[in-house]
């Protein structure tokens, strides 16, 4: 067909120039010169073909397996499919990238007129708008069908769902193609029977070595739906890429884009917003969409497709009439006549009689008995204000009469304290006088709080910042107290509600507190008056901002390196089989505080934990008799027993809090200006890059600091909720030792919390239909979809780091020894393009690794279970020998002084890793290194073996 050195066939140039269509003008004329002179055009075509071929290989390697026994090696099949799909996606994206580079660098519009490329560029608006319409159509219709099915399922109407058993949307065209190929073997290839074909096959399963080798895949409504989801993501990917290619040379916003190159940063504010309008921006945005597409393809046959077909759409819905309600009620005494009756003792005319009598102890007489049934009169008393302490034995919540007493006492305190401030009656002090008089005598705060009253009074942002800060702290306190001091009946026994409320309030607190800093920064930009606040606390805080930021930075670095260093050290010790070498720090100060409040398990013997002290005796007989019982009861969350694991995780949380505060404080204090941008206040709260003049002003506005801090805030709350959840899971399951042993190293968190507790989430969707975990599993997946989609809108923060480096340089110049090292040049940050490239590479790699590892781990789980069963059998085999050997050892006089050491060995955590079975003593189950650390020599070990009267074969297993 094609001409070679022999002169046979047609020349490729002749073929292209003769290839003209009715709508393509001069057709392919001139394409040959483009392909022979532009490396980027050639590379683009090669990458496109190679990417498509790789995806075809991915599908054919599982549907038509050419290697022996590959069909029964599920792990390899999944890995190969995922591997080739990712590679194919990246190759096709690279093809579009080099096509765009060709358009920018090598395309010459002066020599191209009315040919295929010229007509494509002239019709680019129609092409992009049609592609955009197709994406919107596919997205709304595909997701609309899913949401319709969700709604019908929730309403218990499976007959109105789109499924194979109700309203069918059968892929008739694909089924027709399958049927055509299923009938073909009878005439063309009798050996290729339908029952042995994975893709086209009939009804029988072929087994090789006890494993299913080939599984026919019939198509149905679920396949129709999920393939249209795939089509949606593919079209969106192509839309973003094609827009980048067709608009690479120019657009209405930037007509001269070809002169700026393939990638360029923001072109200043003159054009109205040119950030991320380069072709590289399209490629990076598309990268995220490719991950979503690749993820759907890689999961279609093992999670989403099978889950939707066999679980949500094809199974009957749960009966809403028999769904268990929330297992707690709210105590809500209504005002009016019911309140009067509730606060009136029997025989009295009304509540005021006792209030005026001075005999307030009558309010506390005859409280509810321990056998009181909630919501009934059985065992109910007549007291309305008590000081019992502890929790109701049935509801496990605070006594309602204690709560009423507490509110009455706070109301009385507020009534007295309210006279501090002046009201319409002229009593008390004015807030302005209080603030103006608040000047520290040492003079270190200058004019103190002078001018603050007018500053606060004239700035809504200042007022809102203070209000949000107060409300955020209160919300976080509510989260802590709702589980430790449960006020609602039976809420202590409703674990799901407790976890949901804690997480709910902590996230709200995080957003509110970050919002406080945001409005504080807006105040500094818009409302702060330097003359009005001269030399007061606000002005002096701004004068010392470098010292504040550098100290916060030091605290964050200290916490980060030391906390992570301890975790990593402990991980290494566990990996080497020497858990006794972990660095475990007891939180003695926190334990002392708990002991002072009555917890006796730490042995501090102080205040309420001292059984001989007057406070302890008074608490037993006079006030709060139930408090000490509740504090020392291990089944509630009042004072959780804490140890080294809690010490480490609290410092990790402190790291997140300090880093979040560092970013927010830096954004607020630098909101008016910094060395890099002294006139920042003139640009407002949020502004884009200020052009290339200053050397990098992108992402240094106060808004960008808030934006970055939110990620750290979410990160911190993730740690907080993980810690709370695992601590309480072990408490509720009666297995607190698991947390105590496993929370001191990172692998313990990954293995014994995340992995061990993932089965419930995984089983939210399974082949057996809907269950009570299904909604949570769906929301878990949906949350990850939102999280992944959010990465499409993330950009880098380069000016932020430049300003932070300048702050660190300032700190070094004023620190002894550190000031010996000086920075010769001005620090220059990454460009937007470089930073976005780094971010995209990290996100792409992490997504691929997670996706591949998940598929491989599913298949590897069987071998892990088999090894664990082997370990359990060995332990069971030596169980009787252990029991008899302990008795024999205790009888040997020469070993009496070693018996105490042996007891310490027994208290050590077991090393249960199956791969280290040969390194453990069969007698105690502990690593052999433990014996060396306790000074037990080889001679003593042999003596212990002889004392056990063990046969030689068993001795050899030491």
C-alpha cells in the first residue's frame, strides 16, 4: 500500500493530499509537511495510538487470557488491568499535551488556509459547545437515573427503579453484538464454544484447579448505567483536553496566547483574570478527571458495577416502618403550668413557698431511686434540685435534678456578675472605662487597651471575629462534654449518635474558629486605624509579628519532629521485634489532674483520690456521692484512663492546632503588609497575582492564608475524631488494652484501627443486598468523590512560602549561632507552573498507588488469613505445655530468683506477627530479645527448658 525504497505502492504525501471531504476544504493537504517537520505532532500521534492500544490490551488480557493459568490468578489480572488502564490514560493525556505544544510552537497559520486544521480551528466554538452539551447531557441523565433509583429504594418502591427486574434499560445494541458473536462459533470455529468465552459466553463456568477460570458477563441495566457514567467522565476529559488544544494559540480573553507559550503564570490583573488559562492548566485539570475515569473503569467489575447491580438496584428496600429509631429522648420540661407543677413539692401551694422559706434542702429530699424507670413513675422521687453526682443507673446520663441545680446556680452567678457592666439603670462600669483603665503597670504593652472600645464598636468584622472565636471554642467544648457528661437520657448507650454528635460539633467548631481569624484579617485590612490604636495592644502585636510567627513556627516544628519521631522510633522497634524498646511516655501531669478529681487507678493519692483525706470523706457523705463512683467506673467516658498512646496522639493534635494557628495568625498579621508586599492592604482581603514585578505575589493574600489553614484544620479534626473513635470503640467493646498497646506506633493505627475496623464499611455493599451500613458506605464513597473532585480546583501557594522563609531568615538573624549563617540572595519561591506540576505529580502518583494497592490487597488477604490460622494452631498445640511448664519452673529452687523476671515477661505485649513466629519463645509467646533485655542468659534459658521436662524436639523450637 505504502511506497518503500523499492518504489512499490503509494507515497504517503500523495494519499494525504488526495484525501478531501465535502466539508473539509482542501482536506489533508499540507499535513505531510507538518508531520515531517514537527516532532510534537509526531509524538502526539504516536502517544495517542499507543495509549489506545494499551487500553485495548488491558481489556483483552482478562477477556482473552493468552498466558497459562492467568485466568485463575485474580490478583495478577486485577493488577494488569489497573496498570494498563492508568498507563493508557496518561499516554492519551500526553498526546493532547504535545498536540497543544504543536499548536503553540510549530503551527503556522500563514501557510495553512482552508485545510482540515484551519477549519477545525475556525469551528472550535461549535466543537467545544457540542462536547460540552454532550457532557452535561450524559452527566445529568446518568446521575439522574442513579439518584432516581436511590430515591425509589429509600421509599421502598423497587418496582419503580431502573433495573433488570423493574423498568429495564437494556443495552440492546451491545447485547445484539454479543449474541452475534455467541452464534458465530457454531459455523466458523466449532472448537470455540460459547461456554468457554469470558466476554461473549453462555451459561457454564469453567474450573481450573478448583478456581473459576472463565465467567460469562451478561449485560443488563446496571451495565448500561455505569457505562454511561464512564462515557460522561471520558467526554469531560476530552472536553478539557480539546479546549486546551484548540485555544492554545488564542482566545477572546488572550488573543496573543501563542506568544506566551505552552504554560505561563497569571498575566496580571489587566485582562480581568488570566490565571489557569494556559494549556498546562487544562492538562492539569484533566489529570484529575482522568483519575476519576480510570478509577471507574478499574472498579467497574469489582465494586461499583457489581455493587449497584447486586445490591442497590436489584434488591428490595428495607422496610421503613421497622427501622430502629434514635435510642435516646430529650428531657424538655415545658414552661407554663407544667413547669409550675414540676417545681412544686407535694402539699405546697407553689414553688415560691420553698424559695422564700430558706429551707432549700427540701428541694433535694427524696431523689429518684436507683431503680427508677425512665419515663414512668416507678421509683421516681420528688426532689427537683439535687447534688448527687455521677449518672443515672438506667439511662447512664446525668441526673436531671443535678442539671436543673447546675443551671440555677449559673443563673444566680450571672445575675450577680451582670451588675459589673453598666445598663440603662446606670449601675456598674462602662465597657469603655474598663478597657481604657486596663493598662499593665510594667508598661510592656504601651497604652494597653486604650482605643479598643471605639475600634470594636466601629468594626463589624472585629465584633464578628470575637463572636466567632467565642462560639467556636464553646462548640468544641460542647463536643467534649456531650459524651463525657451525657445530659440526654440513654445517649451514653447510643454509640452511633455519640460519634455523630462529637464529629459534627468538632467540624463546626473548626470552621467557626477559622472564620474568626478570617474576619480578624478583614478588620486589619478595612477597619484598622493606626492613629486611633497607636501604641496599644493591637499596634504592639503588629510590631512584634515576626517574633510571634517565628515562635509559633518553632513550636509547630518541635511538636512535629518530636511526635513523629517517637511514632517512627516505636514503629522501627516493633518491626525489629523488640517492642520493649519503645519510648513510652506517661502523661503524668494529666494523670495527676485526673487523680486530684478522684481517679484512684494511677496511685497518686492526692485530694479526692486520697481515701484518708477530708475531701474524699466529705464527697462520700455530704456532696456528690455518685461522683467518685462515676470517675472510677471504666464503662463510661467521664475520665478515660490515659497512657503513652494518649500522650502521643494529644501531641499530634497539638501539632495540627499549632500549625493551623500559625497559618491563620500569619495571614492576619501580614494582612496589611509584609516585606515582600508592603502595600498589601491596598489590594484588599483577597487578590490574584500582582504581575511578575515583585518576584512572586501569588497566594499571599489574607484569603489565601485562610484557604490553606482550612486544610490543616480539617487534617487536625481528622486526627481528633480518629483518636476519639478508636478510644471509644475499645471502651465499648471492653478491649481497652488494644488501644493501649497499638496506639503507640503508626502501624498499630493503620492495622488495628483503620484496617481492623474497615470490614463494617466494606460490607455496606455486598452481593447479599442492603443492610443497615449501606447508607454509610454510600456516603463514604461519595465523600471521597467530592474530595477527589476538589483537587481540580486547588492551586499552589508560592508567595506564602516566600514570606515564611523571610520570617525564618529574620529569626535566624536575631538568634545567636544561627545568625552566623546568612542568606546572600533574596529567597525566590516556585512559580505557579512548577508548584502545580509538583502537586499534580504527587496527586497522580498517590492515586495510582492507592488504587493498585487496594486491588492487590483484596487478593492477598486470603494468604494472610491462612498464615494467621497456622499461627493459632501452633499456639493451641503448645498451650498445655505452657501451663505445665509454669508449675515445673516454680518448683526449681535455682530459678526462684528468676521467677519475678518471668512475671515481667508475661506482662509484655505478645508479638503476634505470623512472619516472626520462629523468633518467639513457644513458652511465653514473647520475642526472644525480651529475655536478653531482662538479663536471662542462655544457661538460664536452658535450665528453664530442663525444668519444664520437655523433650528434645520441643527444646529445639526455642
